[in-house]
């Protein structure tokens, strides 16, 4: 058997091409009615166009589930109706963007700047040596006294004080650079 006589396996069956062509013809014939139906449901021309387009795209993706010879009009209208209901379920969560209204929303000044500084500070604290970081966190954030911090770290009170002082100095240098 020669290469010319062999049939490629990737070629679509002729029946499928014919069914797709018939389905496409049916889509084109029903398009004005689908648009009118979508317009009657949505009362919005742009939304009706979007719904119709989405319904046709969905129908084309699922064309293998359509039984040739059955009612194409009913099948497409059901897809369109379900698309409209899905849109309505999602639409209540969406609001149109109004740039002018958004500009007038009162917001505390320097809110973002504060968040950036906090993020930088946390990153800088993570770079400190472990003993200094622990001492700084216990005294500065935890509210422990130097005596309590020294007892928890198993070191002298002077050592705890110097660790906190060195950590603060290093933190200042990191944040200033």
C-alpha cells in the first residue's frame, strides 16, 4: 500500500463536516431570532449581543451533544436562556465602575505609605541576628521588661539591654538605607 492510498488518521469524517456545516447554517438562520429573544430578556442591546454571542459559542463548543434532526431552535434558545440566568446570578455582585465616584471616596492620608513602611520594617527585623531579634521582639513588641527578657533568654540583664540596643541601631540603619 502506497502513501497516496493510505488515509490520514487526523482527517475528520465527512459526516462530521456535513453535520457541522448544517449546524452552522442553522445558527445563521436563527441568529436574528436569538438576538431578539436576548433583547426581550435583557432590555439592553449590548448585553443582548453579548448573551447571544456567548450562547452561540457555548452551543458550538457543545455541538457534539446536539442530536441532528432534533429541534435546533429549542436547543439554542435554552442555551441562551440559561446564559441569561447565569448572567443575572452574577450581575448582582457587579457594579459599574465610576471613576469620579471612586476619586471622592474618603481615605486616610498616608495609608499606603504606612503599610509599605510596616512591610519594610518586618523584612528588616527578619534580617537581624536571632538573639537580637528575639530580645527586640520580647521588649519592643511583647512588652516584657529587660529582667523578664533576660530570664527568658537565659542571659544577664545587661546582655538583654545591649542586644535590644544593637538591634534597634541595626534596624534604624537598615531602614534608613
